C-alpha cells in the first residue's frame, strides 16, 4: 500500500531503505532452534531447520496470534506451541492436529542469507539485491570476527556519515593530513567514497611511514542501503576491513554490530597471521569509534550550514534520499515518486549558495 508520507529518507525515524539488514549472529542460531527477533519494528521468528537453512517468518501464528518463537522446529518447518499448527519453510500451514486437513492459511516468510558471520534478512519485496560486501573482497573467501555490538542515541544515517566527515578527522581524531573524497556508485544500492590525497608533509609521523607505501593511503567507505558501511583502510601492502552494520531501532536510534574481516590466507600463515590481523583490525575499529562517542548521545543532526568539506555528506544524503523506502514497523512500500522530487535538499541549496559566494571572493 502506498503511503502519502512526503518525507525524505535521510535521518527519518519512520521509514527506512529497502535492503538487507542483519538480524543476529549465525552462531547464535543452532540447528533446530528458533529465536524471536525484532527487526525494523516488525516481529519475526527466525529458525534454523535441520537442513541448516535459516528461515525467517512473521512472528504471530495466524490461528490465535501466539509468537512462533515459542514453538518447535520440525525438519525445516515450525510448529506453533499453542495448538500445534505446523508451517513449512514456505510459510504454508501443512498440519493442524485437530483437523483432518490443514486450513489454507500461511505466514509471511522473508529471504535470508548468511555472510560475514551474520544472518541477514531481505526487507523488501521481490527479488533481493546484492548482499553488502567489501568492494575489494567481492569474490574473496574471508575470515572474520564479530566486534562490538552497540546502541547509539542517533539515527544510523547520522552515525554512518562520521566516516566521511573529513573535517572532524582533524578536529576530533587529530589526523595529521587532509582527506578529500571522490564518490562513485558501486551499484544502485551502494556508494563508495575514497580518499584521493597523499598530503601530510608537515607531519613527522607521515614522513616516517611514507617509505612504506607508494600510493596514497587507502581510505574508502562503501555504504549499502544507507545502513551498512564497509571501511577499507591501510597502505598498499596491508588493508584493514571493518564493517559497521547498523539498523534503526525504536525512536530513530541505532543498534550496530562491527564485523572485522580479512582475506583467508593459506596454510600455517593463515592459521597464525589471520587471528592477529583480525585482532589488529578490531583495535583500528575501536580507534574509529573512540573520540566521538559522546557527541552521538546528544546530537540533533541538522546540516544547516554546509561547507566544502561537507560535500561528501551531501552526496550521501542525496544517495539515501533516492533509495526505495519502506515504512517502519509495517514494512509497507512508500510511494517512491515523491522521493525523486527531493533531489535538492535545503542543505544542497545552501551549499550552492555558499559556493557562489566563495567564487565572488
Ligand atoms: S495460536 Fe498457533 S496454533 Fe493456535
Ligand atoms: Fe569519528
């Protein structure tokens, strides 16, 4: 059902982008077990059938409304605790013990996938688009560990722009060089921002490590569905990969999970080096998170006065506003034609005004 909501997607607590969202860690769901999960305001029961497949269904049994996570997994089906109706992996009712034949009822099922140690749910209609991946590692077999799970008092979109807020790298994180991003659309649902500067010649630290790398230090961020960000960071010979996978919880706040990733390495090298690299990656990830923890508790995001350094953030806002969106809680599709009309936000206009002004000077 189309809604008449005319709001843009960015930093909006009542709607979100159709896409893949993490639900829970794979290893938290053993074969034959079922968990209650609330995802983007909708209650689900997610279980692992005896084939190993993960099945996500709407939580409430169409008979009396019992939560199916109280039920029992049988094969790849789920049996409701209350009166024992059974639903197969397509959500179709296949057994009602008190009746000779099941009734023609079913529950909604949602597509799932497992990647980087997480169970992901496709929240949307039709065929799913691509699962989030680190662009350099699209077809690479990886090792990974799950880092911290966290709650933040602001919207996922706002938290994610921290990684491309070039200006604050200097003011908050004391980075001794200037970062300048170039953006590129990876596909319709993913946009990358990559650093293109070397800089830092007046820093002794940068001069010290410069012989170790030929090109600029790689720093790139890839945003998926406005909610998952993959960071690629490091000199040519060693890249660190950190995934910040976020989802919006009640009140437009954020629940997130960091995932640390490194390519699989063969034999002893992999066995010995990869755990150390993942540990190091986690330290790098923590460094990122450190320093601005408090500001995300209190921020009321409103980019009223953008400068040139905020250009990437405006591009990200525009990207998010062009994505197909769904309503929080119901997962109903919003009418996306209204989103298209929002290509120029107030902030963008303000920046254009400012550029005109700078030009005159
Ligand atoms: S509520 Fe599920 S079978 Fe009755
Ligand atoms: Fe930061």
